[in-house]
């Protein structure tokens, strides 16, 4: 299929006005400027000069686990209360693809999501990257496991309300260290099989990224400290206070957000739309996320628009929901840009994708038009 007369936001090679893109066998086959556009045939699409981007990627959410319209305290599938250290749990085993949030994601231009366990356990389990269309999670999965979830700060301390550890930030860090020490010793002899320790070995071997839930600056530094002790560089998720310490974060990878909503707990007191711009100004390349259902999954483009409004360069804001999530999720070879050979996951917008009234006119996953 050929889509022509489009404003192509390639994410890597700038913007092509009046450009064209050809989709074949589920991939982007070619693209270019108007002068080199192939002849259109029946079934091809005239984009009418509208913007066309890669499909948006939400690098951190919980759709299909915290399901729509349910009571989170009693029925969520994202948090296992029995033990505080559960690296062997897999989000893939609990995701419900028929959750209406997947359809809302698609209609919002979000074609891929990283779905992970919740943040009540210091080590919560394994996240999975899914495309947002399908009925069977195995068929939708792009990468499993995609990351190991760790959590710092207020959320793990909520276990104390059920008389379960940890009760303090010190206790949370100690439990994580203990599990990593145990896994390292286990890997040296493997005398008796331990599934939890086995699941941590890919982290210690540098094969599996850690996504660390951390809002406060002190929690961000604790996550980085533990990572340095054990030889891994955690991706910082949420990063609410990261703007105030941006110059001290080195080259940390960050999945920032959500940035609009209530300041429902002490560590959200610094919530600000300016944070992504501050991180960009410090030379970092943050992703943006909805943390759905904290924010509706179809608000990802709006999140980028608000970040651009309050200081993030617009091109960077668009990369923060396309190219940069693909990089953080180690999927740059498949998604996040308009480039031959990548998955044909694309969105045609009714207006600039960073406008508050932006809506997809057409959404393709694997070259199939679904919206």
C-alpha cells in the first residue's frame, strides 16, 4: 500500500513535506520525497498533506492488569502481596487483551505498550512489550521479558498496612540488595534450583534492563546506587523530582510521567509539566508515559503536547513517545521511526500530533489499517 502527499515525521531524518511511504508485508518498504513518489493505484491513500508519524509507544503502563472500571484495591492483577520479592512473575501471564484500554490505545495512536507489574513489591516481576491489537497476548507480544520491575519510595511501604515488609525506604533497599546478593551467589554454584534467583541472573549478567519506579530525588539516587553496586544501570520510571537534579543524573535513561493528575501522595508534591523540558535541557532524552490507568492510555499524545507547551522542544516531545521509548525498550530495530525495514506501525493525524485537538485519522499496525 502507498500513502502519498503526507507530512512525514521520520524521527531520525527530519520532516518530509508532501512525502510518501510504502507498506509491504507488514513492514515499511520505502519512503521519500514527492518528486520520487511512485504512481498511485486503487487502494492507495492520499493523505491530503496531513502529518504522519510512527505509532506512539507508551514505555510504562499497566493496561490489561489494572482493568478498566475495577476496584484497584481488591481486583488488580498487577501486585502479588504474598511475598515482597517476586522477580519470577510475568505480566504476560495476567494481561487481558480484551480490556477496553487496548482499543482506546489504538484509537489514540498508541501502537505498542510496555506493560509491567505494579509497584507494591520492591521487586515486582517482568514487563512485556505488546502491540495494542489482538485477542491473545502471546500473539501481541513483541518482547518478553522486556524489563524487570523494581520499586522505591512510598508504594512498597504500603505493604506495611497489611503488616508485610518493607516498612521503610531502608527496608525496601535492603530487600532488593539481599535478593541480588542471593542471586549472585546462586549463579556461582546453582546447588539447588531457585526460580526467583534464576530470574535475577539476566539482570546481573547485563541481559535484562531494570525499570525502577522512583519519584523522589532520593529514591532515584537509591536506585542508581544499587544499580552501580551490582553492575547495571536502571531505567528510572516516573522521575517526578528528576528535574531538580537533572545535572546529577549522568546519562540515566528516564521514562517520565504521568505529569497531569492529582498530587495524591507526598512524593508527587513536585509534579510539574516542566520536568521533561528540564531533563532535555540537561542533555537527557526522556520518554514520556501515561502509567495507564493513572492517565487514560489515549492521552499519550496530549502528554507530549503539554511537555512541549512547558519547555520541551517539540521535536524532542514527539521523539519522547516514539523513538526514545523504542531505544529504552531495545526495540529501535523494529519501531519508533519511519524507516525502511521497521514495522509498518504508523499514524495519520488530523492535525499536528502535538496539538490538543489532535486525533488519528488512520492507524496501521503491521501494515493493516485498524482505525
